[in-house]
């Protein structure tokens, strides 16, 4: 009888120990937590749906969670002031709020810490490349370009690293977490194909939202790439030494203007792109108007192309400055297309064309225009 009881107890103990293999024991420190603070374990993308809870006592807390599949969970007080990601997998995990790591103690948590650290590094590097940040550094254009090249290289390295981590874990919820965290950081075109590889049962509540966000980023990136490609082609087509691009637009009084008529009738034709919203635009137009008055009898014509959204606003500025050159403004269609055809990405831009129809100068400020006209007349 005693032997049977011994074997029965041994069997129960074996079953109990076997069950422990699937338990993740999380022990943590939260020194700054007030007495009685309640912590919750939640899905990382739905912090309002608690899975478990624990009270912080003397700055310490503990959870025991049984999962056969490794999930990334979020531990917080739901105040979203402090929070730690943790991979729930069998074993002992240590968590310390305010520490350098999210969680330590198991291989998956070590990899999670590295992933999040690498992601933060890339995000910070990209912030350093923002125009305002580079401007604040007061560095040369060459140095600025070098920083951009380095950040671009580092971004490519992170893309490769992140994609490898996602693919290695794509069959588990951990892969979905890495995919989720990579949105907005990894190149969208590289990320999109992986969404459909996430098993349906592991797709979180924000799966569709994040996928749509990445799809939008990809469409935007494709549009920007096409825009830059088109602009480059336009700049090449209208570079100094190339033949001008002809067009027909309405002037501000409703009359038709064909650029070739102006080019053929004058020694030089200045195509001047501007916008009424520019700083000191009236001063710039006035300077150009003075130069035009000086040289128009010698064979200069100015054809202004305003990119304003209102013809009335354009006319008002022209009247204030008292300009009498050929002025075009077609906000409903035409002006923007002409600007794109000439590779205009900033204002003002001046394109000087000789009587033979050859572009002889491209300038981006009125002062350079006046200097060039002095050389020609």
C-alpha cells in the first residue's frame, strides 16, 4: 500500500513538474511605484485588455503565466507612463522598470532588447538628418551630405537585420511584434510581403490598421520616387544648352499666350516662375520690373508664370507692383504642369531663352537675373 502511495505521489509530482515547463515566471522591480500600484499584463497592441494582474509590494511584483506559444506582452500600470515589453516563454524572466532593458533571462527577451535598441538608434539617427536638426548643427553642405549618406547606409543595415528577425519568427506571435514595430522604420516595399505570412491566429487587433499604414507609405513612396524621377528628367530636358519646352496658357486677363510667339519675337525671353505666398515677393517682382523696364526696348520679354491658386490674388499683386510683362496664372490646370515640365521644385526660378530657342541660363533669385541681363545688354 505504501509503495502504491509512493508511486502515486511520484506520478503526481512528475505531472506537476512537467506542467511547470510551460510556465513563465516574471519577477520584477518597480522602485518608484507607489504602495498598492496595480500592474497588468496585456497584449502589446491592446493595453486595455488585461491578461493578468499583480500588486506592487515593497517595489516588487511577480507574475506566473502559462503559454505554449511565445507571445510579446506589455506590463504597465495602464497609465502609459511606464511600461515594459516582455516575451512570455517558459523560464525565469527579470523585469526592472526604469532599467536599460525591457526584460532579461531568456534568449527571446535578449533578442527583443537588441531589436528595440537597434530600432531606437535608427530613429534617432533619422531625426538627426531632419532639416531643422542639420541646420542647428551649422555644418557645411558637404558634411551634411556625409551624415545623410551614413544614415542611409545605417538604415539599409537595420532593414536587413529587422527583416531577418521577422522572418525567423514569422510563424509565431513574436514575428508579428517585430513586424508591428518595424512599420514606419523599415522600407515599406520590403515589409509588405511579410504581412500575409503572419498566421491568422496571431494577428492582433491592430493588424489591419498597421498593414494599411504600410500600404499607404508604399504608395506615397512610389509617388515620391516617380515625382523625383519626372523632375530629374525635366531638369535634364530644360538644362542650359537645351531647347525650351513650348506651351500655351491663359494670361491673367483671359488671353491665350503661346510661348513660341514670345521667343520668336524677342532677342531674349525670361520665363519667371513665382508665387504670391513667397516672402518679400513684391520686392523681388519690383526689382525684376525695373530691369524689364530698362531692357524691354532692347529686345527683352518676361513671361511670368504664377503658381498661385487664385487669379485675382495674382492680378492684385501685379497691379500693386505695376508690372506690364506677359503674366500667366492657371490654377485649375496648366501652371503647375508647366512648372513640372521645367523641373521647378522651388520658387522663384528663372529660365532665360535666346531667340534661337536655346536655354542659356537657369537662376533661382532675381539678383542673379539682373546680373545676367547686364552681361547680355
